[in-house]
C-alpha cells in the first residue's frame, strides 16, 4: 500500500456533538464477503473518537439469541427481526450498533430500516467466486457437494440491495480503504460530524 493510500485509509470524524443521535450501520452481503472484518474495523475506529459502538455479528447472535432458529426463509427473517430489535434499543440510547448480517432478503432489510429508523444500509458487494475463495469454514464447498442445504448464494437467493446508502467493493482495495469510504459517506449524510466540525467539505 502506498503512502497516499495509508493516509487516506481511515479519514477522521469529529467527536460526538451534545445532540448526537445513535444510528445503525447495517452491513449486508454474501457469506465471506467481509462484513465482519469491516464491522470490526469500523468499531475500532469510532471508539477512540468518543462514540459508543457495538458489533452485532449475525453468527455470534445465532449462537445465543437465535439458537432456536434454522436457515429456512422464515427463520432467517425471524433472526433479522431479533437483531433489528436489539439494534433499535442500542441506537435510541446513543449507541452505534454495527450489524454484520447476511440478511439476504430485501423485505427483512426494509423491516429492519422501519424498526430502527436511523439506518444506514451498507452493501458489501463482493463477487460470489471471491467469497467462495475466502471461505475458511468450507461452507460453500459443503453446499456445492449437497452436504449443506439453504446456503445463501448457492441454493438460497441473495437479493441485492436496490438503493443502499453505501456500497463497498472489497476486491482490489484494502479493508481500511473500504472503511474509509463508509466513514466518508456517513459524514456526508450527516450521521457523524466531520473533523473539527468543518461543514464546508
């Protein structure tokens, strides 16, 4: 990575204003697209600036709050509903929940937006072959062999967001560069203040 890329990788944001309102960053994309990696970096970049953040990872929540659910459409929608409810509680208390959830159905994402209110949809647009190559758990391989059913991107659809607030394309750019793009868009849209409160840029 060049020096210019390093300096531009994570643009700063201003500290929370007294009237700061929480909002949700909802990161959707295929399995192994990079959602959790980017979500963790975002959390770690925002906390030093004074923001309270919480990473709500879909796999982690499945092991607890949604341990009773399967992977059919009804179960996936119920899982997204539960995550959205938790995110709403956090956001209304001045926290920035960063949701990293496949959430393959447009209806589930629309319902989450309606539930939470202050909502930024981030589409992690990584091509399927790249996701398969990144898959350290071997889920795609198991799905291709028929060992695993209802795998998003294989035998269960992923409905691409039609109008997300932010789209990041992880191929050809570093995770820090993707996070930089997300932060810039959040500032431009007024969810976070620019550094030093400068509204001109």
